[in-house]
C-alpha cells in the first residue's frame, strides 16, 4: 500500500496525541483539513492493510480498575480450544501462546480487585488447568510511538 501525505500525517500526528474529546475523528479532520468520514475511512484502510494494528487510546489500567497477567499450562492439543474459552471470559483483552510450560498468557481486567479475583477463580474452575497469577509489581511506561523517516522508505 502506498501512503499519501494525508496517511503519513495521520500516522505521525496521532500515534501519540489522539484527541481526547467526544468526537476525536472530527477534531482530527479539522486539523488535517479533510472530512471526518475520510479520517475514519483512511484509518480503517490503514488497519485493513496492516499498516496500523490498532487505533485507540491506551489507558493507565491502575486508574481504571484492576488487571492482572495470568498464564495457563495447556496441553498442546487443547491450546486453540482453551484460548477460545479464555477469550470469551469477561475482561480478557488479549491472549497469546508462549514457549513455556505455562504456554497461554492473557491479561484480564475488572472494575476492582474482588471482581478480578472472582473472574479468575471462575475461569480457572472452568478450565481445570493450573493458572499463574502475576500481579504487576512495578509499572513502566513504554513509548510505542515511532519517529518515521518517510524519505528513507521505499
């Protein structure tokens, strides 16, 4: 996919500073001088072509409730089935396979610690598999924005 100037501006301007307001795409459209619908269409096209993997905010989870990284030791032949079950659990926002005895990892969120514990207990009971609960000890901010040298790209 060839990116035009507007696509590049979308990526450069908003990978760190997505407007926090009721209509962020409308605000972006004003700043870029294009229609709100075009902003949405361009972002969707960038996602569809896998130039962008995600469009949306990143929250400070400790201010928004409770969360925890968990890992499950899943027999290899059951990995897809268990991953699908984990994905259906309330508060799971992603999971991924790892090369380890605990080979399925996921993050679960909840409005508070008690709800989080209840959800994890219920999921562990349903799976009937050993689960590690790995609470965050210390948080680190990782800037996932990239300074892109568009001239250096083909």
